[in-house]
C-alpha cells in the first residue's frame, strides 16, 4: 500500500479530481482520476466495472447523485493508503479520448471575438449581427473528427479562393488557425421534446475540457456563406484528456457580463454559470495570448437551454464548445486571425515573425481556475502538432 504525495500548489489536488481514460502496461484502456502526478485506476480501487471501460460515457450517464457519491469516495480514498498496482505515474500512461462524442456543437459566445471577426470578415457592415445579443449563435460540427491532445493534425486541403484569384482552386489551406475554447460534456441525456432549463444545467452536464477548434480560414471564408462553417472546421477538433467535473468548478462560478437586451425567459436562470477560467496559448513554446473565459457573454447553461428549446434531444457524450474565447486586449485574443489582424500584423513566435500556422508548428492550450480551498485547479493542456498536407490528388 502507498499514499499519493500532493505537493503544495499542485493544480491536481483534491479540489480538482478530473476523470480521463488511460492506457498503461499494455492493459485495456480504462477510467482513471488524476491526483497530483498520479493516475488512480478507478476500477481497481472502487471495484466498479463502470470504470473498466474505454470511455466515461457509462459513468456520466449515471447522474449527479452518483457523480457526487464517487467524488466523495475518491476524496476519502486518496487521503489514505492505496494499492500500489492501482497507481500510475502520469508520465507512464497514454491518455485516450475520454468520452465517445455524440453530437458536437460549437457556439460563438465571446462578444470580443464576434466583434473582431465581424470587422475582419464583414468590414462594410455592423460587426455584430442583429441576432447576436438575443441568442447564443452556434452550428453543428462533426463529432467523428474530435481527437484528443497529442494526436497530430494534418493540414487540410480544400477549395478556396485566394486574394487576387478570379476562380477557386483546390490545395492545402494557407490560412490554418486555432480557436481557444472551453467545451462542456453532457452526462445525463434529455429526451425529444424536453428542453433543459438554464437552472437544470448541473443535473445534465458532467464536466469541462479545453477545446482547440482548428479552422482553415481560407476554406471557411469561401464556403460558409450563407449556411455556416462546413469543411473549414470539420477536419479536426482537439480536446484535453482530463474532464474536470462541474463540482470542481464551484469556486470559479461568476456572473456573466450584464446582458442587454434582457434575453427571453427560456434563456434566464437564477444560477450563475459564468466561469472564471484563465487560458494560455503556447505557440512553439512561447505564450502568445491569454484568453479569459470570465468575460464570455453567453453562459454554458444558456447554450444548453438554447440547443434544446426546439425539442431537440441531447445525449450522453454530447460536446458543446463555447466558441473562441477573446478578451478586450490584443494579447487576450483566442485565434490567430484576430491576433495578427487577418495576417497583416505578424506576432513574434520563437524569434520569428508569424501569422498563420506552418507545418511542424506545435500549439498547447492550458487552463486553470480557482479551486475550493483557495488555490488553483488545472485542466491540463491540449497539445498538437501540424503535419504537412497529404494531397489526395483531386
Ligand atoms: O464571424 C464569422 O464570420 C466567423 C466566425 C468564426 O469562425 C468563429 C466560429 O466558428 C465560432 C467560434 O469559435 O467563436
Ligand atoms: Ca470555433
Ligand atoms: Mg453524430
């Protein structure tokens, strides 16, 4: 038997306890919880087969009473002795995609981001569309191309019309970009015809991950009028491997900014679901921007309420992302198209002047939030490398 040493200031103390799916010692992938730099094998310590699965979905479907019970049990367990064979060093495990992604939806909830993209893409119109302050604008993405941190991203090819060209051409994207976002994972499903109210958020949502919603701006700009993003955003969406439970985010809950005009009643709730999460984006080892989640105009509770208000069902494993997180300052912008103002104002990255992503670039997005006992908790990171395009020859 052995105890886990939690160093002072660890981002993975008992205030956090995120869940993931890990593989170690050639055994089948299974559910673990991270404590400091240790992964605890939950099937081995709790003796429950729901954790001997390659996905969090069966556990997430069990509901909040069970999530709370397991969390309390883990707090007790990790403060005592644990069987050494149930513990693995984080550096010795491979992390898998933590849940089977059902539907994937992406929102557009940052007023600073929406305003900046409006100015860049629609310089002759008002930057915010007339609907933007009345509903959280979103689109359905592609769940089958959600990948976990560590999986490389191949530069997409597609149809795009480059500046100065009269006709579109096919080829590798030349304006490949990131979008720093937070994503929320549904545990308890809702049936057709049964909308989820904002104050029912915590009964349905299991936890949160960091999302990098890779975007090919040249493909996007040509294809997305008038129906919205399609192939420019469906080639890869990366998520961090540790799902931070909603219960760990209590100390991070804040009010959203004042919403004026007042949203319709179905978007109103008593509970505060703004979140004080700080992100940092590292580009080839240099932190180039620090987007603050706390300023997001629409809360995740409002996003889920909006997604289901037409009677749409939701499923265990649904992932909905916030949209790019941008603050008011230049060094808080969550996408490079904004940070470099459409590629016109390069930024210094590892002593080079850069605009969009080049082959071989590595991006790591990390995030932290206040924890229950005064310290901070971490989401870990989503880290990925860009590989050159593989021409399909069409
Ligand atoms: O405003 C536009 O024309 C384009 C916006 C985006 O590309 C952003 C998007 O997909 C949603 C987001 O991440 O905020
Ligand atoms: Ca996005
Ligand atoms: Mg699907």
